[in-house]
C-alpha cells in the first residue's frame, strides 16, 4: 500500500550537480574571470534538444563567485519541467514537478552533460565532485494529521525537551522555529547530509527537507562515470527518503 505521504508527493526539486575548481564544496571564495562565450556555446548545444530559452541569473557586469549559477537554460514548452544551469565551476540538471521517475530524468542528465562536454563548458582534466540533491516540502495532507514540529519529531526520531523555565513562559511546547542538520559518511568516501526545518513553501506553512548525497571526487571528467555515480547517489537518497517517512505512521499525531 502506498504511504499517504506519497499520494501527493512533496518533491519541490531534484538537482544533479557537477562541481570543479572554484565550485568545489569548501573551495576558497573567488570571483573567476570568464566571458560569456562558453555559456553561449552551451546554449547552442542544448538548444539542439529544445532548450532554447536562455536566462542570465546574475546580471551582466556583476561579479559571479565560484560555485554560483550564471546562466539557466529552459525549453520554451511550459509543459517541460527540466532545465540546465551553468556557472563558474558548476553545472546542474534540474527536475521540477510533476516528476515521473529517475528512469525519465537520468537521460536528461546525460543529455546535459554531453552538451556541456561538447561545448567545452566543463573541463576534462580537473577533479570534479558529483552531488545529487532532493528538496521536499511537507504541508497539508503530507503532514498526515501532524503539525510541522510533530512531523519533524517523528521523521527524525528525536526531540528537544526545553527546560522547565521556558514552559513557564509558554506552555504550548511548540517552537517558533526549528532546524536540524547532520552529515554522515557513506561507502566509497562519499557523504550523506540531511537538513530539516520549519518554514514556508509557495506561501504555505511547511516542513522543508533537503537531502544531499555526494560521491568520492572524480580525478577527471567522464560522462559515463558521472552517470554511474548519479545512479548510486539516487539509490542512497531514494532509500533514505522511504525509510524516513516510514517512521511517520499513517494515523495519529496532533491535528
């Protein structure tokens, strides 16, 4: 039986990232010099697949720090829910709702990587990091009868108990804000990180969850190896998501 949370998937976005040089996680802040030529070349390549709408995220003439997206590439068809992004040391393929399956999104990632390779927008001989990120927003029916904080408690399997002096000031027991972040190593020198917090999405009160998996650093770019790494990261994040929501029972909790 499908878990009630999955009847209305909470997915906001999936981001498949390739990072190198100034875009590496933890790299010193920098503002590399770069012309628009490689962005235009990538636009030509992805345009062959229908991604003809170019958007400059950082206005021309403004500094673009390493690791930040500068250009975004979309299809003109509003029914298409995938896009590509390129910046100093970063390339991403993104999926937005309605999201069907990894089987459908994986070829889009491959398409983007091959286009970036042909446009020489990503280097062949530099170490690179492969990351996959899922962003979810739980609200309404997704909370299966809980408030956001109770849902967070059950999802994480932990709870903060405030000191009695705080309860004297306010006996509701529900915080105004709550955030939790943790990072764990995974096999093959990879990483898994989880960030959960009370917030808003689309103007609605929600619990925001960001799960990210990162593989061991690639010594040089290879598109097929990148895709293999993305497959492994997807399996980690998919299994983690299912295991987390199974902690939240289908009934009960505070209304």
